[in-house]
C-alpha cells in the first residue's frame, strides 16, 4: 500500500535558538542524540572527526605561515628593505627566511622555514586528508538525514543534498527539531 509522505515540520533555514545553538556549539552531541543508540560511540566518532578537521586546518595555517618565500639566495645581507622578505637562504642545510630589521636597517636571516618542495608535499597531504575527513563527515550527515526521512516518512527533496553538503549545522538543527528531542 502507498504511504502518504509528509514534509519537514520546519524549513532548513528556520531559526530556533535552542536547535541552532546546540547544533553549532556541540554538533557531536546533536548527532549522537539523533542516532538514538550508542550515544557515547557516535559522539566520540563525530567529535574525533571534527577535531581532526580542525587540527588539519591548524596545521595548514602553521605550514603556510612558516613556509619559505619562493626565491632562494646566497646572502640576505646584500638585499634592501623592499626585497628582503621575498627571499630565503640555506644556513647549515636548513632553509631560513631573510628578515629586514628596521632598527639596524639591515636584512639578515632569522627563523627556519619549510622549503618550497617540502611545503608542496605537506600541503598535498593536508589537502587529501581534509578532503577525506569532510567526505566522511558528509556521509555521516547524509546517512543520518536519510534514516530520519525514512523513519518519519518525509519526502526526499533536493534540500536533502544541500542540507548535508553546504549547511550541515542547519541540517542537524532541522533534524533535531523534527524529532522533538
């Protein structure tokens, strides 16, 4: 027999302080609560996944901010104020940034940096790892939303993919409101 499918109780962009705030601040709690079984396991998996993504962002920032400029030079001292920060040199087999000191009006080397070739390899690793983590997170959201739609007999609409891909926090909030937790 054909079942009559319903729509979501609230729209994806409906603003509700409780569901929106909790979904933004503690998405691992909301996700685990919506799974309705093995709360601790689901909460830990989601939290570790989210922490890994945030750690990858931090590492990417660190690598980017400590990477060497693209131009290599033999001596920093010969550079003027305008060119100094665009170069790096090798000191005792370690890539080192050229830095201009305004008080001494002199370009010298300071702080080791990540060589351009190493930066490229590290950046690719971080990019691939982040993509994998986001794909796994998307899959968790997609499966959860599909389970709720089947359980509550809700229409599968085009917002399904949008909610899990572009606005996972809004999707979690909508799902949270749907189950009246």
